C-alpha cells in the first residue's frame, strides 16, 4: 500500500513554528494532488484533538475522520526539518509524515510506518538524510514479519524423543514455506539443545526463508520431554521470536493440558499469574493514533506492567505503554484485544483499560451488530421472480435516475478439478496466474489513474501479495489440492473471516477479496471476464468488485444494480464517485432479469422497476431530462434566490458542522447558515472551550457570511452525540434520556458561556440562537432566561431566539410556544426518530425511517400553522430538506427556510425555482392524505 518515491519527499525544510510546518505539510499534500485545500482544516482540527507526535522526532499529521472527504487519493508526503520544529506539545520534531488516507487505509499506513520507525537510530538518520533516495530507502524497507502463531504449534505428537519432535516442528515450518529442505537436512543431523524443564531447541539459518518459531509437544509429556522448539532464521531477525521463547520458559508450571490459546498466551509473555481480560475493539477506524494514545495514557497511569496483543493473528504482545507498538498491532474494529497485567495495580489497570477500550478511547463507538445472513445460503429456495412494471425496493446507494436495457453480469462458470498430483506444477500455475492478475490490475490502475477506483485496485494488488493467502494455498496444494481449489479455499476462508467480524465496513471488504480471488481463478481456468455491450445499459450483478466498476465504460453505463452489498460497499462508493444512479442489496432475484430487459434505477428512492409500462416509462424519461438540465443550470444560477415561478421566495441555507466551511457554503450560494452544529467546537477540545476560543470560532463564521444570518444551535450532546468530558451515567434509553437542552440546563454555566460567545462574536450581525431537543415551553423559557441574562450584559443588535422542533410534543404544542419564540427550525432527523419510534442509526430499520411519513408531515404542518398565526418563521434543517421529493411538499406546507448540506444548495434552489406555490400546495395536500411514507412517495411520483 505504501509506495514512496523521491517525489513524495521534501528535504531541508524550515518553519517558523509548528503551525507553519503543518501548513506546509497540508500544502504539499494538496500540490501533490492527494487532497483538496479543505484537508488542512482537518489536519488542524486533528492537532487540536491531540498531538500527532509519534516519538523519535517524528510527527504524523493527518486529518480528522470528517475531513476524509477532502482526500482525493491516498498518499503521504514527507517533510524533513533538519533544524527541528517545536510541536505544540513541546516535542522537538524533525520529520513530518503527512498522511492523506480514507477509512481503514489510514491504519495500514500507520501500522507500516510504526514498524519501520520503531528501529533504533532511525529518527536521527531520517533527520540527517542528505538525499531523498536515502530517505525512501529508510522508510520503504518492508518489515520482516516473523511467524509464530496457532499454525506453528504442533501439539500431542506421537513421539518419545526430542529428535522426533524436532523433525515434526521443522516439518511444520516447511509446510508453511518458512524453510526448505536444506534446513530440514541440518536439523536431522543436529542434536536438540536442552533448555531446561524438559524443553529443547533446534535452530538454523540455512534454508530459512522467513524467521519462524514452531513448537512440537509429545502426546505424553514427562519431566524430560515437554516440548521442542524449532527456530529458523538469522539471529538479527529472530529477536522477537527469542523473546517469545524466553517468555514461555520463564512461565512456571508444565504445559500438560494447555490448549493453543493458552500456549499462545504463554508465548506472548503473559505470566500465569497475570490479570487478563479480553475486550473487543469498537472504533470504526480501528486502533489508529488518537485512540491508541488514549490507551497508552491510561496504561501509564497504573503501577503495573501491562501488555496487549491481538487474539487474532500472530498473537505477539506489546507493551501497552508504547505508542508505536500499540499502533503497530493494527487492531481493527471487531478484533479482540487481550490485556494482561502484573504488578501492584494489575487488577485496577486491566479494569480501567477494559472500560476505556469498551467506551471507545475518546471516540464515539457503536456495538457490533449481529452477523447478517449470507444471501447465498439464506436464498437456498429460488427467489420470487420480479414482476414487470412493479417497483422492487432496494438500498439507495447513489442518487439519480436511469432507464436503459439491463446487462446482467453473470460470473462465468469456472470448472476445475479439485485435486492434482503434481504439487510443483500446480504451484507454478498458481504463480503464473497471480502474475497475470497482477499485470491486469496494474493496467486497470493506469487506466483509472486519478479516479476513485485506482486506490482500491492498488489494495487488490496488495491482496494478491498477501503472504497468508499464499501460504494457505500452498498448504492446500501440498496436501493434494489443485491450484484452483487451493486458491479458492484460501480466499473463501479469508473472506468468511472478514465477514464474521460483524462490522459492516469490514464485512463489505470481503467483496474485494472475492473479486481478487475470482480474477486469479479465471486466469487459472483460462476464462475471460464478461464484456458489456457497446450500447447504453444498466449493469446488474451479484456484487460489483471495484475492478468490475473500473472496467465500466462510463459513457455507456447508465446505472448500477447489485443483488448484494450495503450503502457503504465499494460498489456504492464508486457509483457515487462516478455520479451513477445505483441501488444495492436488491436480492438474488435481480440476477434472473432477462438480458436486455428495460430497467428503471431510482437511486434516490432506492428502488428498481423491470420492464416499466409505457406510462411509467414516459414519466421516468421526463424526470431524467428534468434532472439533467436542472443539475447543469443549478450551479450556474446558485447565487439567484430560490423563488417559485409565481414569486414565492424560500431561503436556502447551509447546515455546517464546522465554521471553517462557511466560505464554501457562501460560494455555493447559501443564503446563510441554517444550522450550525456547535458540538464540533466542544468535541475538538479536551474540556469545555472557554469564551475566547468560542468567540474566535463564531466570529470566523460571521466574517465569512458577510451579513448573511447565522442560526446557531446551542450545544446538543448526549444520546447519539457523546462528549468525553461530560460523562453521563449509564442509561437504559440514552435516546430518551439526558440530552440536548435537558442536559445543558444541568450545567447552565456552559450554556451561558456559549451564548455570551455567540452574542460577542455577532456584534451587529444577524444571529439566530436555537435550542435542541426542547420538549415544551417550560424548557424553552428556562433556556431563554439565560440568553436574556447575557443579553443584558452583551449588546448584540440583531438576535432571534428559537427552538428546534425535534420532539413530537413540541410540534403538538407549537401553538403554546409560538407567541414566545422568534422562530422554529424543524429537525426532521430526530423528529422522525421519535415519531416513528425507530432509532435513526438502526442498521436494518433505517430504510423504514423515512421522514416523508405522513405522521411527520402532519407535525410539520401543525408547527407551520402555529408559527404563522403569530408571524414567526419556520425552517427545516433535517435531511428531509434536501430530498427532491420532499422539497415541493415542504414548500407547499409553507415552510420559510430550508437548510441543507452545502453541496446540495444549488440543486435545492433550482428545484424550488421550478415550482409554483399552487403545485407545491397540491403535493403537500396529497401527501397528507396518505397512510404511509411509501404511499406518499408513490403518490408524489405522479407529479
Ligand atoms: C435533526 O435532528 O434533524 C437535526 C438537524 O439535528 P441533528 O441531526 O444534528 O440531530
Ligand atoms: Mg437533532
């Protein structure tokens, strides 16, 4: 994954201070085409969270997860500061490794770097390297990965002498391709050396291809013969293995009755009296630098020697107080960390660490979900065939609408023999097929250069070189499997392992493994992959691998449909990047669609329709035309007001989660900020930000707005928005518990400081303050009292105070609130959650949680009527405001303002300009008569 070239390096840099150095790193990434300019703000925000200094004079600046959208292509840039720069945490830094990466790639890069950077003396060499080539060589050297895991343990061998066990242990290493026959010959002639307590060792370097340690134990151990270690590899590559053997021998007691897990624990240095605990990592992006740092800081608080290892993998344990080593574990969401501690505070340390890890190490985490049923297995019965002209619901993956004949990409049937007699010949065939696949992938990468597919295809090249996959295949071939059978078994096992992690993101990466696997398999079978037609088509497939998408001719493909996959699968990500309408997870039945059958793909509503009837067909074609011209014109006219054809104007504002994005929102034509989610300022600091910090942030937004209004929501934490330094007691129903304004009112001084900062920053500029999750007038009054108190001290000329309508009670009681508020802003995300009783983050139910539900629309209607009766304005700032089907309904319900993500502002404005108020009212009235969200959407389609 990490391919460094001299172009990625800048030697002899100088900087006035750390901020200057960071800015240079951000610019270097941008100049190299890795990121857009917005990434630098993410890098700054990341430093505000905590320093990215790794130790040894090296810092690894990178953006926050939110800034990953600004990453154009994964990559790193290295800046060498020979004179050093003092970082904000006081550390002296000589080398900046600036990282631009999306999702879990970040972890892989860090892992690679920490393995390399951990070498003693390397930091000095990096700081003094005289040319870029030298630096590349120092950083690119792949770390040698020693093998010692469950595979290298051979337990309960029928043997009575140490020599016999030595041969069994060596034979195991040969089967794992760590050694060859020369090594074996040496071992046959070498008497084992006694290590004491019935353990023995054989060791050699000749014929060792990879440092490895195996252990063979006899079926009937006795005091003279407990087990024999076989160590392969030169001494300087075997440090870690020797350490593990030492750990093992230092442990007390015999090994009789110990299983593989217990033996691996002993090898990892876990004392038999250590306090241990297993804890599952829940962090979405794994144990990357920030959570790793929290783990290390927690470990350092205790007077105990604490080690941590991954239960999965090779099981080597590292000190929990070493940041580079903890990052180097490369732990991912869903994996299990095994903690072990000895010393006075061992129990305390393990308890505290277990809690800290379970709570996310400073990050918001969600529990793992139950494994989703495997479609192939669940669908043992034939799926119901699709009905012509009848919509089939699927997961909306990429917006847009398409109509074209289907090209069903059926995977070619690959037939092969399961077994083969000549293992050597099979290995050669395997190697050839892997090389061929490598060449094909590299060609695809060149063709996809600069696009979203290229980095994913590069991951495929990495997968092809995966040592474990290769070893597992060789093992199967050596046991008599054909190259095809061995390879597919290895791929399938690895993919299933990935799926079993029960993490949606990781599980969906199993598709990548199968994609690579199929390519090699097809090459082994000499079968070409299917070729799409020359005319426009909708691609239908079981699941699309990135290389399938990369092969697509985007001038012909109009839309994508897959039987499997979720909204975060690579095919969905790529479809969005290519701007192709897509639905995924449509079920196996789509694979039975006849070649050439016409297909409607609706990526907004998440459905497809086979063979649409003439009426639907015409409607769809009309909508496609409309959408295309709307999109093109929308951007050109983004600064024009959103006024309906009959002269009714609606404000279209932007929702922001960071004041740094204000200029971008204004550039996209926003009429103001309709929702500033102020939590970001509070999350970016280790404790509640003080007045000056907040004033600075808000002023930044007001300055960029140039007189346009800013609607700031006061701090909304609790429930789905936790805050580290505002710990809450465990609640059975946190979504119905202490959150939003309820929580803020328990610490009025925090709310007061925020209000003071907003008023101070506003001066005479238009400021709208609103409170989140208000349930009734009483709560609003309590919060407004605070505003009034501060207003008496801080003069601000143009201030309005309102409430968010997110709790149904507030909508029902809007008539009682309206006389006292200045405005309402409807948060449809939460309003829908509480009206329909569907957790907004629920994996399986999220498709049901549709804000176009008539119940939600009625609450909006009640709110608007009550507000207008008292001449108050009403905005909608939930996701519903950017839904093309909902916009006319909201306009028809007489909403005065829509606030949407910046990117959608031009399109929403354009959509409003197409309407007349009468048409919009008709749509709203129609929607209100329906009984479900699906009925509403169906009815609206006729417009
Ligand atoms: C909402 O609930 O609709 C809303 C805009 O607030 P948030 O999504 O931040 O909870
Ligand atoms: Mg909300």
